[in-house]
C-alpha cells in the first residue's frame, strides 16, 4: 500500500503508547500485529484498542466515525506469541517497558526470530539507542521512532538515525511516518531526549527554578510566557499535563541544585498528592476556572 | 485618575521601547512627559509617537481609530530639560541606553532633581537593579518595571522588587501596570533576565544546540515544538523575530561551548547578512511561504 515499502507492522508492547502506535498504524490502513508478554496483557491491550476506537470517534479524528475506527480494529491482531508476531513483519516498532535489560533481551530475541528484511524501530524515550543496537544483530536496520502521547492529536514522529543506521532505512521510516498520518521529524544523530524533550527539559527546568527560587508564582510565570510568545500554555500548565513525577525523577538524578528542586517538588506538591491534572491538582486545581 | 495614586508620569528615553512606554501610558489616560538628551533626540521621539499613533490605529488597538490615539499625542509632552521633565512626576520610568555608567549618572541626577514623592522605575533589560539602586538616593522608591517590545500586542509588565523596595511601592506599580492596559507580573526578588527572558534564553539556547550539533534542521525543530506544545512559533521563528545579534551577543559572552555556538551563528548567518526578519532572512527567508 505504501511508498515506504512497509506493509506489515508489528508493535511490541500494548501499554499506553504502544497501543496508540498500533491503533494509529492500523487506522492508517496497515496490517498490524500487537504483541505483549501474556494473554492477560494482550487482553488489556485489546481493551485499550477498543477504547482508542471510541476516543478517535469522540475526538473527531477524520473518518473515525464513518467506520474507519472499526476497520482499524479489524486490521489489528494481538498475540502473546512473539515468534508468530514477528514472523513476516516489515517493521517492528518496539514500545516495551523502559528497562534496559528488558529492551536488550527483547532485541536479542528479535534478532533471531525476525526475518532478515525486518526493520527494528525503538520508541524508547529515555534509554539510548546506542545501548540497544549491539543486541539487534542488524545495526543497519535499527533506528529510533518516537511518538508523543495522544498520537492522534500530537502527531509528530521523530525518526532518529544511529551512526550505524542504513540511510535507506532512515528514508523508509520518514516515509512510513507520513503514511501513518504523522509529521516526520528527521534527527540525524543520536540525541538523548530526542528533539521535543531536549527543548522541553531546559525550558521546564528554568520555570521550576523561578518558582523554587521564590522569584514569582507559577501562574504569573505561565502568564508571561503565554502573552510573550502567544503559546496556549505556560510551563506549569505543561508540567501539570506531563505529571509532576516526571520532573521530580529528572531532578532527583541531577546535580545538587536539581536535587533541591526535587525536594521542593516533593515537599510542596508530591507529598500532598498534587501530581498534576491526573490527580486533580498540581500547580493548579482542576477543573480550572478560566 | 487612578487607584495606584499615580497621575503624572515621566519617561526617560524615547528610543524604540521608551517611546512605546510613553505612548501606551498616554494612550491609557495619563499625563506623560517624555525626556531625551537633546532637541534632536526629542524631535525623533515625537516622530516615533506619531508613528505609534498610526500603528495603534492600523493594528486595531481598541479606541485608537476613534480619536484615542490622537488624544494620547495631545497628552504627551516631550522635552530635553531633565529638571522640568521630572519636577512634578509621580513616577519616572527610565528607559535610557543599556550602559551602566549612563544609567548610574541618570539616577544620580534624578535623586537630586525629582521631588521626594517620585517613584523611580527602571526598564533595564540587561543591567542589574542592584547596580543602580545605590545611585537613586531613594532605595525604597526604586523598582523594576519591564515591558516587551510592541507593548500594545505583548502587554506584560514585569514588576520587580529589590531587597530594598518598599512593599507599598511594589503594590503601587502593580496597580499602575494594570491601569496602562498591561498584565502585571509580580517578581518578588531581583532576577537577571526578568521572567520572560529567564525562560526564553535556556529554551532558545537548547534549540541552537540541536541545530549547531547537527541533530536536526531548524525548520524541523520548530515543527516538533509547534505540534508538541501547540505554540504558534518554534524557537527559530522566535529567534528570527528577536534578531540573531541578540543570541550571538549572549553566546559570545558565555562559556567555551556557548562561544562555539556564537561562531556557528556568525559563520552561517550573521556574516551572510542573515540577521532575522528585519534583514529579510535569518533561519527562514521572508516573506515566508506558508
């Protein structure tokens, strides 16, 4: 079906992001097999797919209400049999848990189970591709492919080459990203944090510095950013969406100053159950009066 | 006219920002005296005011086309006589050149010329308030008041207290900021870069790192930011508006890595006359095809 040459796609992991990747790919007309480690996990994955079909309709994704969401479900198989899942895949998108040994073991298995043609793409947010490539048995066909949460709304697909990725594979993935309705964002060299997080982390960190340092209130910092740049959301509004555990964990592993920020987040927010929108309160209380 | 208790305002300096501050204040109903160092500078200032009256009408600032812009001009005096300019001021907003000795000398004169009641507010973007306060003769009545360029569109007014600012003066300025149609942004402690630039500088710096490092193209970095955060402009679009000399000068005074960034900006952009929108080309060529 496609200029990329990709027809059959396997997605490993049916968690929040894995299920979105699988569904979006199927929604875009590809035959997709989703894999997870147990029948139970697979059943949960299927529930996520059904939920996504409703979400796409509810959010008005074009075509979703006219049968496309249901057709996507029909194109979406799910199994706990890894060998069967990858047997004829043109592309495997790996979205298994962000634990180095789990990913390394997964790639060791894939290297043996998948046919030679298969491209391996990792959606890993925090682990380095260079720590995985040695386990793939096919460095030229290993690449990064990173999606944002709520892929149907925030439809960037960052495609990241390692030093060993075959340039043709890079081009294939850029084409594939467009074919699944995403905006392909080429990244020519390995970059921890990809592009979006490489911008977000220092930006959000600067905002936390201002509030932690007692210079200004989060709401005022957000205000000056919104008005000054025309952005719809300021840094603390973004942090509430991301959830405060993420900056907390990042700061906790940083330098002494960062660890002070972590302690400030813990004492003032996390220990009080203010974890962001998901917990009903973060830097703001939800639902917000506007 | 006002809850702030401010009635007569003097603005020192009729450059790009000083003239905007003076005009916006007069436009909001205050009697304003603009001061500049020579009759020639004052005449240029008057031309700027006339230009701003047209811009407010052209940009559709509410009321501007219905006589308010002309009324503002009528409320706006201009003089090269400093003593006369400040003789009865409730508030002096200082927007003289960003040169430490010029500002210090200005405050030394003001301390003697202005009546005791007068509040001194500095719009200084880059110089520290703590390097100026000692010259004012009235630390309790000295405060920061910072506006963005194109004040009629980007209407934040950052109000920054020093350790010596009288809390009542802080409140007065917050009220005054609202009275001139701005959104007051309280800053409780001295912060180099104020709030907006404290966020922009690390954000724009991270973006330049990505392009300088060869990870991705400016247009792709902008794209991922726009889609990922919903912002209307990415970092390189913002840099083109700011003008590339600003990040160049910031990087030039930074650490070794920052100086590499400066050299990269110089070689690839500045030496080629690509200074941003104002020069017709920067990271993008203008007018842009969209």
